[in-house]
């Protein structure tokens, strides 16, 4: 995949800027990135991710967010490994 989690990307069409929080790869060859805006909504809440095709994105800043080890939230690749 072209971009890494935690990098800051910009949509070439709309100018939207966000941090890569997730990515999805489809069998058709498309890869979409879930970008989270660093700004809160008018209500002071965290906005939902904007999912944008890889071809529309460009890197603006590497590693705005750094991942420390495996995540403990969300689904795991193999939950049975924890039980061993």
C-alpha cells in the first residue's frame, strides 16, 4: 500500500486533509484510506472518517501519529493467540 497509518494526506480534488486511521483494499484493485480530520465538528465532537480512493491522495506529512506496539482496541487478527 502506498501510504502508512498515521501519515497526513491531502485529497487532490477537495483539499481535505486528514490522518490515515484505516485503509481498505478491494479485490477490484481499489484501495481506500479512512482519514480523520484533526479538527472537531461545530458541536465539538470528533468527525467521522472520510474514505477516499488512493489515486486522489498525496502525502503532506509523514507520521503525524505514531503507533506504539499492537493495538488493544478493535478486532484482532487471531484472538485465540491471547488465550495461549
